[in-house]
């Protein structure tokens, strides 16, 4: 039987072969015949000998036929839809609750799947998704309540979902980053939104999709929260929705803005939580 060494072929983002999944008994109970299992442990910990790091964390997911746009690009910290490239490309869904730790020795007899792999950008997305569960910064509860009560959270989610692969992130700036307690509909939160769109494979199509999403969001906010007679906003004032590409977002913006995640779509019992990608 092979022994675990620092030269192990296993790395973060590698898939287990179907044989390894079956032999080890890593079953997706909801989809027992459609399981796909990915290594989540960081490379530094993977290469440690079992007497120091005896376990590896994996995520048990499933194969899917198509993406849900709200789950691409790690926009939800609960569910990830991601593509594997190669001789046998596949689309997969992973859910945070599908994480499981196994003994390294169980993988000693197996090598990673070679027919389907994550590209470097998709590996970065997978890493960002893993980190998102542990780096979440919530918006004010009252702001969340107003967004939900007005149904605008669903309006935004549905607008983004239609172009999910081209819109890679939605950023919120609430009250210019200041934590202010608001009471009553006339005590307004001030909201700025940035829609981040992809560069590839079609920059212009992604930009057009983001602009269309911008129009939908602006129309929804004005319809719900802007009083034409008085010329005043109620509850939340939407100052602007800006569309920028991934290469245009500055480092300073990435530190100050909060990414608005779409977790409420898949986890209605939890309050919506946000995370800024590393």
C-alpha cells in the first residue's frame, strides 16, 4: 500500500475519481447517483504527513446540467456553481454543508481525476467561496429588513440571475460605510451599487448585460421607494448604480465596498450575509 509523502499528487481543487468516491463511501444523500467530490484543504496542509495533519476536507457536491446565475462567481456563500474543463468537462454544484473530513490514508491508493479540472480562475473562485463562510460582514439589520420588505432584494437577485455568468459581483455602499441607526421611513439609508462584469469571453456582451441589469434595478427602486408627488425617497435612497469591469475595480474600492451576496435565495432561514472577496 502506498504511503503518504510530501510528493502526493493531491491538491486543493482536485476531483476524486468515481472509483475513489464509491470505495470511500462519499455519498451525496440527496443525489446518490450523481455525486462529485472536490478537495477543499489547502495545499500546505495536504502535503503535511498524516501524523501532523491526518485529515483532508472535501466537499461532496453533484453534477448539474446548467448554471443558476446567482450561484456563479461565489456570489452566494452557501451554494457554488462552477465549471470543470478537460476531456470530460462538467458543471458542478457544491453546498457549504457538504463539507466532510476524511483520513488521508483513504486517498493513498488513488490519484486525482484527470479528465476534468478547474482552470486557474475557477480555482480562485473556489477558494474565494470556501473563505466566504468565515469572512462575512453583515449590513445593518434595519437596512436588510427594508430591502426585504420592499421585495427589492428579490428584484436585484432576479435581475442579476438572468446574466449570472457575466455579472461577477454586486457591491453595496450603505451610508458611505458609516454605521448609522435609522428609524422610520423618512430616516433614509443612502445606497450606492456597483455591478462588476466580466472581461471574457465577450466584454461588450457582459457590459451590455450589466447595463440592462442596472436599468432594471434603478426602475425597481424608483417604483417602490420614490414618491413622484413629493420628489422624496422613502426608507432607502438609491443614489446610483454604476457598471464597471473587473479590470477597472480599484484596490481601494475592493477594501471599502461590501459584496452583496445572494444567500437568501438558497437559505431563507438565515439573515443575508455579505463578504468581500479576498
